[in-house]
C-alpha cells in the first residue's frame, strides 16, 4: 500500500472554514478583520495576479483586504513610512509586505518595522524570537503549515515526543523556525542542509523528515525511513519530459511515496507524504489567513 497523501488543499479548506466562522464572529461584534498588503513596483503581472488572488480569498472568508501600491522607484523611506503609518491604524489588523522589494532596499530593515502584533508572516525579529522562547506569537506561515500537516498525521499516540525529526534546510523564515516549532513539540530535532556529510544516514533515522533545501529530488527512497512522515517544502521549476517547465519538490515523490511504477511494500517507503504542488503551498496560504484572524482577535480581545 502506498504512502498516505497529506492533501494541503483539503486540509487548508478545513482551516479556511474555521477562519471564516471566526471572522464572522468578529464582524458581528463590530471588530475589524483586515489585511493590508504593500506591493512595490506593480508592473509585474505575476505580482498583481498573486495580490488579486489574495484579495479574492480574503473576501471569500470575510476578511477585508487593502492593497497599497508604491511605484518601482520607491525607496526605503517611502516604504518604511507606509509600514509605520499602517502600524498606527486601529482598523488594520494585519500587515504584510510583498517581496521582492527594489534591489537597493533591504527587506530585513522593512520587515523589522512591522508591529509584531500585526506581523502575520512572522518576519519581524521579535516574532522569530518569540517562536524560539515558546511565547505566544505569530509564527512564519510556512513553518506553521508544516507543523499543522505533521499534526494531521497523528504521528503516534503521544505526538512527537520521543520522535526524531530531521529538517533539511535552515533558511531564516522556513527551515530554522520549523526546527524550533518541532522542538516545542518535544521532538528530538536535527537541523542540517544539502551539504551535510552523511545526510542520508541522518534522514534514514527520521520519524519526521522535512525537506526544505530547494534542491529537486534531493530526497530519494533510500534516504527515508519506512513509514516516516515526509513533508516536502521545496518548490523547484525544472524541465519535464516534454520540455515544458514543471514544479517539483525536494523529494522524489513517486519513489518515496511508493506510487505507480515506483510502488513497493510498506516496508520500503514513507507512511505519509505531501505532494508538490498541492501540499505545503495551499496550507501556507491558509496559515497566513489564520494569523490574520488571530491578530484581529488579540487586538479586539474577542477570542473564539
């Protein structure tokens, strides 16, 4: 029997239903639920399409969405000034800044200006620190998505306690916070990367394996413990057999999951696996909106 698939679209929909209900309660209480997004240099059609998709999703869930567009020539002071202004607005529940910013503007210097209580992407250093210290905070969306997906599998009767989790990739807003959140669940966590010597030896011991290195098909079947939970965070564009570009993850999906021609017995493939696309991506969007409603609840004092 092949691995069970962690369907990010279906799981994300469950969270969206909950988000919509919570947003409705806030609106009924006369409390704002609003996401303000900042987009610099709106000439990029892909960026506009993403913003429009975000607006549509917010509206469907009862969340107000306001897009602030600044010209491509906007400098640090222009962008910082807009963020600081939004921090002061009571009607603004949440703030996010679309990346990339102009080359001459340091994203970190802008992200650290977002008020921590409105930082729904979890990019303010204060929120990253709160994740480490285990305090209530708005965690980075992708990291939170991974944790919710791991929880969905059940892992075992006591969750991750006593389990080994290996995270391949240590970026500031993905790999590192994933590792810390797994530690908070009492897992024994190994953080490594694509250059780690003996990588396969480490991953073969993992009860939970998170691939976030940005390397297509880095994780092969022989690198996975039979029955393990495998979460693929990678998003890589590679040419397909027909020459057209396609999106794949960091995990050799068919082989590791035991699908199709790669099918095997339960003794030689993962127990759970997330696909790319359709796994972490839709869950990350859901977690952003979950953070929005969380921020609105905290600001209003209305908890549901």
